[in-house]
C-alpha cells in the first residue's frame, strides 16, 4: 500500500465517522455542501479533526477552495506527504 493509499483510507474512515455517513458515499466528486450537508461550522470542525489526526496544518486560504471530498483528499495527501511528521 502506498503512502497516499494509507492517507486516503484513514481520511475516508475519519470523515465518514465525523459526518456520520457511509464511507461508500465518499467519492472524489462528492460535494461536501450539497451531497453531505456540511455547513460552515461542520467544515471548521472537520478541518480541526483532520489536522489533529494527520498532525498537519490546513491554512484557511487552502480550505476555502475545498468543494468536494476529492479536494479534501488532494489537500490532505499533499500536506501529509510532505514528511512533516
């Protein structure tokens, strides 16, 4: 398993548990707001949970452009893959 595959599996499990959704619903094209009903407060909470789990920082300007689960995955994989741990 590649590092990104590990990140993807951990992220999917974390997001599914935090949002109380079936992990199968988390596809790259899944829209956070429209498909998963993530509001601004839930997005902030989710960001904090992801930062804690992966020991990374997700700057507000990066998170502001996130619209889909695929965007989240891309952002987290890039941050977690930088060897910041």
